[in-house]
C-alpha cells in the first residue's frame, strides 16, 4: 500500500563501491546461447516479455526471488541486475530478456506481491461469513501485515517499486498521480473487486473511491507503524484497524 518512489532518482549514479549497472543495450535480446523459449513481447507489468513456457516461467520466478532477497540485503541503490543474475543462477542476458533495468525488475516484484496479496485475501475471505464486513477488512489488513513481515524485499518494494521513506523531494510530490500505474490505485482496484464479490455489492466507482481513501489512510499509518517498530508497532496497527472500521462503516453498515 505504498506510493511509487523509485522515480525520485531514475539516473542516479551508483554509490561508491557499488557495481555499476550494465547498459541494457550491451545484452542483446537474442544473445547467443539464450534459451529459445520464444517469450512474447510485452511492456505490461514491467516485463519486456511474458514467459510462455514452464522453464522460462521458473527462470523469471528465480530472478524475482533473487531480487527480493538482495533488496533486503543491500537496499535498492546497490541492487544490480548482474548481482540478481548471479544470485538466481542465470546468465545476465536472461535478466535483460525480461527487464530493461532494475527499476522494471523491482516493479515486477511489486506486481507479483500484489497478485500474492490478492490470492491470500481471497483464501481468508473464503472462511468468513459474507455478512461480516469487519472480518473482511481484518483479513485485508492481516494479510498485508503478514506479507510485510515475511516476504523478501516487501519492505522496500511493497506493491509498486517504491524506495525507503524520505527519498521524495518537494517538486516530485506534486507530480500528478496516474491511476493506471499508481500502486495504491492498483491495490484499491483489487480490493474493491474482492470486497464487492464477498459482500455481494456492485463494484461501482463510489466503492472504488471509498476503498482508495481507506488504502491511502492505511498506507500512511502502516508506514508510521513500521518506522516506529520494524515488526509494526502494535498500538499504531490497532489504531489503523479502528480507523478503517470507523470509516468503512458508513459504506458497509
């Protein structure tokens, strides 16, 4: 539930001692020896190509797993595609078959997190009474907290390639939000669909706006909770739960 922040330094020089990012052009799309998986061309979800065979799908999963692990170990600034390739056990050309740069790779990791989040919430909702909207909201919050605490790289990437707090500058804060790509809009669309289906409501624009406000409010409070305590300050998490229930009662009661 976090605003995209990797756009703050798109062309920043790597820190002293960090391995520089190789230019994507230095790795041809069809490098000699590359697997002939014939991945489909795509710019969706940060991917240059969508894998269409199991071997290629598994390779992509290893790359994203390695990206998440290295984000926890080194942070975003020192992350490099070459290090990810080495950790994943794949050639550097395989990384560039899927991603133009590390920003695209981190964004794809965030999108995978959102898919996992959606699946986790759906599993939780399946055990609940359809009339229990408070239980449904708890499921949404609890699944987020679980991922925040356990999923590699989630604390930095979340659901869209964000950087740690404090990296935005004033002018960038005023860049208009694009609902099509903004991470919190992505989350709100998924949640509105899940909640409307579970509670038997129409997924109309009014519900989406309400859920978006709830996502934005929860995002700010949960960022505070995890800045205060790496495990998530229990009191702030509890207040977040109360705030969400109070706000959403106007819509769901």
